[in-house]
C-alpha cells in the first residue's frame, strides 16, 4: 500500500454517512416521485425505440440518430437513475464499491455517447439543409448506422482510457458509503474539452449555419409561392418545409439538452474552485438525467407521427400482420 492509499484509508476511517432526519412518509414520497420519473423515462424512450424500429416509414438516417439517442436515454433511466435517486434520498451510497465503479463507467459512457449523438444530429441537419439532393443520394441508413457504431466505439475506448489513466481500475480505494471518484487535474480538463467544449462548439456552429440556411429557404419558399410553378418546384418547396421543421424540432431537442447538462459541466469546470455539498452535486447530476425524461415529450409535442405511433402501440395494432407498413404520416 502506497502513501496515497494510506491517506485514503485515514480519510475513510473518518468518513461516515450523515444522519438523516426525514420521516418515513417523506422517504416514501421521494421514492414514489423517483419511481415515477424513472418509469416515464424508461417507458417514454421505449415508445420511441419501438416506433422507429418497427415502422418502415421511419427508417431514415435522421430517425436512426433519434433511435440511438433514445437507446442511450432508455439505459440512463433503467440503470443510472435508480442508484442516483437512492443515493440522493439516503445521502449514502448503499450499493458497494464494485457497483460504484460500474455505475460511473456506465454513467460516463452514456453521457458522452448522448452528447455526441446530439452532435451528430446537428451535423446531420446541417448536411440535409445545406445540400438536400446530395444528402439524399449519399447519406443512407446503413452509412448512418456505421457512423453511430464508430462513435460509440470511440466513446467506449475514451472512457476506458480515461479511467485507466486515473488509476481507477487498479487498486482505487473507495470509502464505505461513498461513491466519488478523484480525477487528476490534467484529465479533468481533457474530459471537459472532449465531453463538453468540443461537441458544444460543433453544435453551436452547425445550428448557426442551419439558422442561416433556414432563413434563405424561407425566403425562397415565399418567392416560389408568389409565382405559378411546376410540380417539381412544388416538391422542392415541400421538401424545404419538411427539412426546416425537422431542424426546428431537433433544435429544441438540442437546446433542452444543453440547458439540462450545462449545470453539470459548470460544476466539472468549477468543482475545484467552488466547494459544493454532496446534495448539490447530486441535484446537478439529476438535472442532467432529466434530459432523458424530457426528450420523448418533445417528440410527442412536435411530431404527429410519434403520437400516432403511440396510439398504434398502446392499442396493440403493431402485433397485426404487416403492421410495419402502416402509414404514420397520414
């Protein structure tokens, strides 16, 4: 055992879970609310996954990205939210040190992959609006799947390298009742850049360009509407409207994502400067998780096809023969 481990052992001897003064009724209410949030997250994203996976009309490159994001959100609700809610309510980690490592590994992988999923969505919308004909001819669902798989693989390699370089896989000592990982200052900066600053910069640049292109398309559509035009121009005008609407909805998706994750990354940036209580840290992380709960409601609010998919799923019509061919846009 080295000096660092001895110091950690001394700290662990001094550490104990804080006493809690909440009544059983309060605990029950908190657990019920937590269970409701987890249930909404899991069921909402499961509906998105079933919809995009089942109905052939939704098998598009853009919806493949939506599916990938929904899968990440589903796993956050199923495997990450439950331990975090329990940790927050109990003010103590009760799942042991081994599961703590697994928890943070899954948490970081899903968070980073979701961030880059949002980044890919921003890039996809820019490509679709900047040159729609080239986009249709070159960006296929298969190619998009390859991009998503490659991104997930890179994220996984980065997370493993990140943990290994901080010595978390090799003899990292964790106090009973605690689930906090100490990172080196250099790696904290690297992680902030890789996990937030770089993807955020790409997202902002892409959506700035999307906004400029959307304004140009709006002007072009207005001019087309003022003249008699052939059928091909009508199709082009309809395509422009569809792409602009998709960009608007996904822009809202990105904005909600940034609002939810911004407090978490501010904490990552200023955590060494401002000492925050464990309860505050938990709340910051939970706000980031709530993005996974909100996303399906954004689809339900702005996408009529998703509302129709929900109706077909809830009434079990998807179990009928050839239900995958049902039109969800009519």
